[in-house]
C-alpha cells in the first residue's frame, strides 16, 4: 500500500524525543499566540478603558475559556481516531473521520452558542459578578457567543492538521489571527471607543477569518493522501496510451459522515474535553469565591490567570503531542515506541517548567505591571504579583499530568483518565470554597497544584500498569 508523506509527517519513525519536540514546538508557539491575543484584550482594556473594564473581561474570561478548552479538547479527542487511521495507512477512513468530526462539532457549537447567548446574564449573576461590571460583562459574552462556531471549527481543524503530523500550518494561521486580533482590538478600542464590545468583536472577526482559511487548506492537504483503490485512470489519457494521471477520487465506503466512527470519537473526545477544560472549569467554579473579594481583587486575579494560561501552554501542547504520537504508534502496533516517547516528553516538561519558574520569579512585577498600574491599582496589582509568586513553582505538576494523560488518551484508554481529571476538578473546587474563609483569596491558588498532582498520580498508576497498551480504537 502506498503511503505518501510518510517520511515527512508520520511519527512512527525517527528518534522519539526529537520527533516529539519538533512536532510540539509549532503547537506551543501557536497556542502561545492564541493566548497572546486573549491577553491582548485584557491589556488593552485595562490600559485604555480602566480597571472595571478589565474586571468585566475577567469575569467573562473564566466562562469563555471553558468553551475554548471544550473546542480544543473536542478536536484533540476526535483527532486520536484520525491519527490511528493514518498510522495504519487507512486513508479513506482517515478522511471520513475528519469530515465526521467537523460536521458533528459544527452542530454542537451552534447549540452551545445559542445557549450561551440566551443565558449569559443568568450565568454571570450565579457567579456573583459585581454589580458595577456585570453590564459590560454580559455585552462581551453575547458578542463572543455569536462567534462560537468559528472558534470550534478553527480548533477542530487545527487538531486535524496535528493529527496528520502537520503542526506548522496551524501555527501560521494562529500568528495571522493573533496579529489581526490585536490590530482590530487597538482600532476598535482606541479609535472607535467601543470599549469592552470592541475587543469582543475583534476576537470574533479574527477567529472567523482564520477558520475559513483553515478549512480551505485542510481540504487541499487531504487530497494528497492516496490509498490503493482510490487511484483511477483519467480516461482520455488511458485511451491514448499516455501515462495515466493518478488523482484522489471518492471510493466505495468513503463517506462524509459515519455514525459508528462518531461513537469512537465521542469515547475519546468527551474525556479529552474534560481534561482540556479542567483548568477553565475549575476557574469558573471558583469564580464566585474570587468575585466575593471585590472587583479590585478580581482584576488582579484576572491578570495573574492570564499569565498562568500562557505558562501552561508548553505543558498542554506537549501532552497533546504525546497524544498524537501515541495514537499513530498504537495504530502502527508499536507500544514500545510510545514508552520511549513518554520518557522523552518528561524531560521536555522538566526543561519548560524550570524556564517558566525563573521567568516568573524574576519578572512578576513588570508582567503584572503590563496590565495594571501599581500605584493607581494597588490591591489589584498585589493580588496578581502574589499569585504569580506562588504558582511559578508548580507548572511541572501540570506538565507531568498532561504527558501522562496524553498516553492514555492517545491509546483510547479513557476510564481512569476521566476519573483522574474529575478528582483534579473536585479538589480545586472543594479547597477553594472550604478554605477561602480561613486563607482568603489565596485558597483559590493553593488548590491548583493540589489538583494537578492528584491527577498526575492517578494517571501515572494507570500508565505503569501497562493496560493502556492493550487498547486500540481501530481495527
């Protein structure tokens, strides 16, 4: 069977550590750019509109990030099936898995967008959003939800590029989208004085354009995969005795949507959506705790969590790279190579964690100063600095968690993986709510590494058992 692009995009050959690192690197850079333009919203409104505007975006941020992580998790989980078909050389089924995922998540995103638009105000009231910012927060959310289908489609498309071993195209598209978003932010806020509404509109426009470009490029990419049985001769050239032109044609059994394949995707996608969104869901469920300390503390916490979101990017991206690596190698029947990749991924995590810790400890004051004026917003500024000073030491925990979860997800072993993430979430919510009366707002961030560590230890036990290596989604 002919397997085009094998040497370029397959992860079943080559040194595992090198393969993982250079595959993860564009994913890291791409996700950093995605966080960059999310952070740009906060920096621009905080500096050009004011503390209340920053708090309004921050009050919305916990909820919007849940949907971002659901989109990323859904795409990543669905792409496991795509990666396994690629590793097995079953290109027709690989293409069907891509179209099945896109159709399914388009429908899901439309339903979620309608729900979010209609219930934004109620959700923010339940989260005890301060009265002085709730109006602006509701406006931001309603505009954001109008563009939710674009957000989902882009992230699912990016996951499909990653599934076939191409992490560079999503990077280029994210750079373009990020720069466009920042330019639109500045124009709408400083020139048109649209305030919080301006940054929401800028985000929707940037995501929409990026999603449309991604779709066109993915269609072109998939045409390059030809499986025996798909290639047909062009009649005119065959009849004339000329060299036949091989092109990809729809073959028997090559459908746009496969309900059985969707079932396999759901089996992995739902736990992955949970895993990817744990941080955001945890933030959302403890948002009421933070809100109870007032808008100044909320503004500082918003600045700190925006930086946290950037710092976890290398860890989450490395975990997603491990997932793709595992899926392709499980499809190719090589669990031994998965173990080699996992060991290499741990060293990648250690390196990133050390670098992040040093940067945060040395630069926490100017970093928070980019969001808030230390003299004019003293309480908010101190909250942000305090948060970064604490969390800087614990990013290795989420890195180890993400890579271990990546092996379980990529192999389709989802039961323990799901339980571990639920334990993570439960610890974060319980500690934040129960201990806030005694520890103050610091209870919210003390809970974070507790949850990450518990999640890692549970997933590690499952990995060490070796039972994940007996799993396989495709046949």
